[in-house]
C-alpha cells in the first residue's frame, strides 16, 4: 500500500500501487466549484490518468490554476485540429498565437480555398459532436525513433524536426480516435471535459475562444487588437520567409552552424525597427504640430530600459536631443502608497505615481520652462530633489518611460498631437510545432528570473512566486492601453530561448522540489530542453538581451 496526501483536504489515504488520480478523486471531499482537470503530483503537473506507484502529495486543480488552464487549452487545440482533419481532409492547422481573448489559428484546406463562415460553423459542429461523445485522449510513451516514424508517416514534418532535435530517448504522444498528435504537456482525460469554448472567424484565420480563469464557465471577453495582431503577423511572415516557422527549424539551423547569423539577423531586425521609429518621431517633431513628448511603456521584462537607450541614440542621429524622465521618480512617498486588502503595498497601482505633479511638470517642460525633477529613493521610500533639472531646448524632445506612461490619466492635459506613444511587448512568433504555440509570457518570466538572480535581487523561487501578481497588475494597468500606441515594438528575440537556456537551467534547478514554485520551475526546464543551446558570446553589449543576461554597455 502507498500513502496519498491530498493538499486540498489536508488528509492522507492508503491505496494499492498503481492507483490513478481519477480513481482516488472522489475519495477526497472538498469544494469543487468547477471541474477538476489535472493535478500536481509532488509539485509536478500531471494528467488525471497518472498512476501512483509510490507515496505522493497530490493537489487537484481546475482551470483557475495556470497549470490547469494550460492542460485545458492544449486539449482544446487537439480537439480543434482533430475536428479540422475530419471536416477538411488533407488540411493543415497552425495554432499561431494568443490574442484578443483566445488563440489565433489558421486552417489551410487542401485546395487552398478561403475559409468561410460556413466552414467555421461546420468545424464548430464537429467539435461539439466529439465533445458530446466524450472520446478519451490516449497517451503513449514510446522510443523517440518510433514517434518520429509515426509522425513522418503522417507527413507531420514539424513534429519530426522537433523530436529529431530534442535529444530525448523516449517521447510521449497522444491519440484522439485514430488521430495522433504531440503536445508538450498533459491533456484532460476525455473530450467531455471541454465544455467552455467557441470559435469565430477573425482576420484571415479563426479565433479559438477560451475560458475566463476567474469564472471558467464564461469565455474570456473578446477585445479586438488590430495593432497587436499586425505585429504578430509581421513577425510570422518574416519567419515563413526565412523558413524558421518552428523550433525544429531553428534547432536545425543552429545545429548546422547558423546560430551566429541568426543572432546578427535578430539584432539587425530590432535595430531596423528602432531606426524606423526614430525617423517617424523626427518627422513628426519637425511637422506643423510637433511632437514634444515620447511615452514609452511595456510589461515587466519587456526591455524598456535598453529600448529607451537605443532609441535615444537613433534620435540623436536624427539631430534631436532626447531627455529622459521615469514615472518611477514621481512615486508618492512610501507611506502614501496604495495597499492591497492584506496590507501589502500595491506598487503597480496608478495612484502610486503622483500623476498630477508629473503632468504639471511635463506641461512646464514643453513650454520651455526649467523644471526641478525629483528622484525616488527606493531605500528610504521617499521622493527627493537632488538638483536635477530639465529644460527643453529648440531640438529637445522628452522621453517618458514607465508602466503607466500610456495611461490617459497621466497626460490628459497634453494635446494628442504633442504625444508619440510606444508600446513594447515580447511576442514569441516561432511555434514549438504547428499545434503548440509558445506562451507569450514565458520570454519575460525567464528574463526576469535570470536578471533578478544575477543581480542578487530575488531567487528563482521568489521570482516565480511574484509572477502571478505581476501579470495581474499588467492586465489591469498596462495592457488596457496598448492599442492606444502609435507604434508597437516587439522585443522578442529570434533564438532567445536557445540563448537563455544555458543561463536559466542552473537557476531553475535551484528551486527546491518541496515548494509550490517547483511546479513552474519544472515546466520551464522541460520547455527549455526543446531548444538547442546557443552560447551568448555573439550577443553584442548593446543587445536588448544583455539587459537580462548581463554585460550590457548601457547598464554598466
């Protein structure tokens, strides 16, 4: 007999070896407002068909947990791709990226005819039919060579390339009916679990609508994001031109000796975009209604600091004199900082910034007045005046950087014609394979873990623990304003995960197995293992990545 300790109830029960999570679930009585979709076993995500042969700690989870949501979305993606192959034999399905409250995807029919509203309805009907039949997902653990042969026989070259470069001896894959597929995490036991979803025509493809984490019986509210979509589309089109659609493509290129070239291309693409932004700012600065203020924002670890430095250099090359101010320097004193209900400080709240004072100072600056600018002392928690002043000259332009820079409440008294808004995001364009998109937050989380660890600010465990609150604050205070931007800049790096792997693996490996954060550390380690590691020696000191890896000439 083995002992199973259930974290949901705080109780322990004995079972024979080989018992599945599904068979033991009903023995533990706890509140379940939503269906259980997976579990964490010794702080590692597992499907409900997992069988325990030794004593284990178990925590059952629903889609309100990030791990449970990933299990649900992966299962939805398999349901969709299976349904598409049934309705449109010979089609190709590409799950491309999250956007607008769902996952954007393409279904390319064999005859390449346009995908219509009627096609969407047929696909939806087939998905609903499969859900109604409650067909099980079957998992197979096989030698990698066998999996490669199976996918090669099906013509799924994207999966073949990924597995060929994975370095794994064994691989697990799933089947739904007679359809095999590969997913880099666990799935729900059967299609009957997939009750909350929808699909709709969106741009030149479709949008898979997903459950809302705070209320899994409802869909995430749809919000059209044309500028964000355009940035994704631009990146994906470039990847297709280069033949680097998937991680397998990138791995093959790196293993063939092209890593240095890919780094150079990534740097050139980012610099080209920064030059274009600087030239547009310069054009508007010299127009009849000149831009006076450049507002720059983005979520945590998007690379705002290095972007501002590089943009400043390009503005100088245009003959302008950029002067910078951070919203952080206008923080209210620590005693006046808003708090959460539990009494902890809410540092991301808009009221953390003395926006009335900041806007007043900005207005004075663009009128040509010399203004004393505060500096926030993060040690004392006090705003100080240390003699720093700003006076905009004839060729000067003001750069304001911070998470609230695009919030209308910060600059509502400044004419729109005088403002140029930039939103920096980190949107991964490369797919793991055609049915596995990469979560857009993974770039930034890994960057934050590596940077904070190297600076001695936080351990990996602490960074992972803070991340849900960081993301919640971004959803409230940053992302609602991204579509207001005049231009968007994507700071994702073509082979970023390959470069990040060498740095992140030992740091993630330091997270103890007996803490809740180990679940996320384990997931990220598993994810990074798909990438052929690339040394960072070719990454220049001016690279945006250096802000996180160390060795930046801008932050020396």
